[in-house]
C-alpha cells in the first residue's frame, strides 16, 4: 500500500533481467495508482544505466516497450563518468531519454555542476534531475570524500537553486543509504541535522524565495576523531584514504539567527567566539579532543546552550570519517537545566553508534571499550537520553561480552558514588558494574547477588558488606540505580528512593587502580553510567535522575 498523494518511480535492478524481463517487471505496476507518470508515461529510472548495461540493452528495452504499447518516460540514474568521451553515451541514448539523473556528486567542489542541466537540454532531453547528497564515506571500502561539515550540502543546494533550469527537478540522493553515509534520513549519528537543513533549502527551491529565519537554531557538525588518529592495526589493516577534496579537521557551528548575536564554541578547554548577523552563518573552529558545547549569546544573556552528543577523541580502534550532527531545536536546552553534580570522574553516555570505543563525557578521557571482539554481543539501542547499550549475555556466543575501562582509581578505598540506568530483560542476572583491586583488597559489585536477588557489595581492606535490595527491578522498564558510599554507610537507591543501606567500620585505604567492568553476564539495556569519587547527597541522586529524563 502507498499513502495517498505519494508516487514512486520504478527503479528495477537491471542485473537480474534481460530486456524482456525488465519490461515484464515494469508492466506489473502499469496500472498501479501510485506509479509516477510524466506526460502520461510510466517513469522508469534504473540505477547505473551507463555502466551496468550496454547501450544496445536499453535500446532493445525501449523498442520492446514501444512494440508492446507501454509508454515509458525513461530517466536513468547514471553512475560516474556520464560526460566522459565528450558525452558519447548521453548523445547515443538521447533519442530514448525523457530525463536524466547523475549520481556522481561525490567530490567537493568539482562535482557541483548544475551546468550539466543545460548540456542535457541541448541534446533534446526534457528533464534533468540534479543530485543532492550531504556527505560520502564508506567504511566497507576505507575511503571518504571531504565535505567540510554541512558545506557540501549547502553549496549543492545554493548552486542548484541559482543555476538549474526552471522546470528541472532535484534528486535527493539518497534518503537512507547507510553503507555510503549519504543518507538524509534521521539516524543516531547525524540525527535530524541534514534532514532539517534540506527542509529549508527544498522550500527555497520550490518557492524560488529564500525562507525568512524566524527562530534561532544552532546546528553542529564534526567527526569523532582527527585525520591524525591512528587505528588499532590488530583490527584495521588498511588506513582510510580521502578520494576527493582536501582533508579538514573542523568543528562547524551553523547558526540560523532571527537577529544578530555572538556565537561561541567551547571544546578542550578553549573558547572560540564570532559575531554573526541575522540569517545563516557557518562558524568553523579547529577539531579538538573533548565534548564541544555551542552557545548563542546576546548582551549578557545566553539564549541557546547545546552540547554535542559526541566526544572527540583520537583514541580509536577503527577510523570513522562520518560527520556527526545535531541541533538545538531537537535537543535539551542546557540553559534551563540545573547544573550536573560536580566531581564526575567517568560518564559513559553510551551514545556511540558503532565500533568498540565508548567515550567518556566527563572530560577525563577514561574511555571504555568492548572486551575482545564481541561487538555484536552489545548493540546500540534507544536509551533514556540518546542511545544505550543492549547486552545479550543469554547467548553462549556473547556470554562474556562486556565493556571495560582502562586502569581507574579504585573507588572502594574511599567515598564514592556509582549510578546508571538499567532496563533488564527478565530477572536481573550478571553484573551491572564492578571493580576489583587485589593490591588494596578492595572493590565493589552492583548486580545479581550469589544467593539471588539484586543488590550491592562493598569490599574495603578485606572487609565485605552487602545490601540486598528490598525492591525488584521491573522487567522491560528503565530504572535509575545508584550506590552511594560515605565514611561509614553504604546506601542503594532505586528511582530516587532508598532500597537498602548498611553500616560498616572499615577505614579508607590508599587508592590503587584497576579496571571497571560493565554488563558482564547481564541481559538487558544500560545507559548513562556515572562514577564519582565522593558520596552524592540524596537530593543530588534525585537531580541526576531528573537530569537524564
């Protein structure tokens, strides 16, 4: 079924059919109400027509259509090299073409050529469809094209609007091509950034008038590592190459302002500012390790404050040259939020969409990574805020899958707080968080207890105390869990309320370092892990719970 008012262009795969089989496929949709018709003809647009099949194939297909009485508006989506050899392929096919699309707008800026529209019309081709795509990188092939944040997309639209012939179309290429990173569809990585920009420029294209900016919005774009980052050779054997444009290490703040203001980018302990007029301003700063923050300031008032959902770090396992994105219009407004409790030593937001690294948002760069290679045992899913991680330890294959930090100051030797969101599948099993330090004979464990139930164990200088929760974590629902340890008391909170507490007399000992393990043997979701080297108050625990929601 197709929604009313929505039409589709047939684009059957030419690999699988001879010309007669291709015609038979088209005829299956000849009378479908949603099949797009142009001047009464069925629109047909095979991809890669210029290099996947010879000209003779398409001529035979069109001759068969004519003999069968099937009127076709043939408008192939061509692949690279459309105009090579002085456009020999186009000239030979021109008598059969209603329209033409070229998909090769990969390289920036040399492929931004709406002038091709005039070339096509001069050959008698009625319709040209100008290709628009936001970016292009291919993890499967280890190469990318430099698109400088949103610059490639914006200039593609602007040149198209200025130079395309009046009756021509735009081909948004594509909505959902994830393998080549050229999709507009909102996703966990690019969010709504390119999608929203396209809404603005598409309105301009259709109306012929630049839309007025009537509200302030800050968009941001950046990669998660610089071009100098070195992958782990154990996992990535071949370095990526840039096949078009000059590699850039930038963070872009793209501002849509209804009136002038001051733009500010904070990252890695540095602050950059730029005055911006009303309208659209692109503000680019050097790519720096850390979590970027973006502000719009007028006078002494911060009008907008948004933070990237991504941490920039050159500590990588695999390279990833995707431009991540987001905007203030679709994220939390940090000007309205209370300050997060101070002293966070580790914050794993778990927003990472792929790869074994999970970056620390606290600023201390204590990143966590998957154990061994079992990435498929811990997948990204929707979380309380942004993404979360789904642990699948019920499978034998992934039973040992977990996250672990590097050497981390041993928490159990003094006051600390460990908190996270959990959404178990079935009864709680395995560990949520744990740390064991043999030198100080100290550690802690939060998760399923040996004798059943859910709870928390603390070991300090060889002495152990355990809290068994009076409450059960509900299956399939998010719960906020916090373990708070001060000088002589351990408390366990579930959803802001005390679920158990115990007193102990063990004195604090010298802090050593050991790994923190996350989700080992656990089945379900985990999100927003935070560790503090101090005991949060009950008010602060509740504030964190409300903060994430």
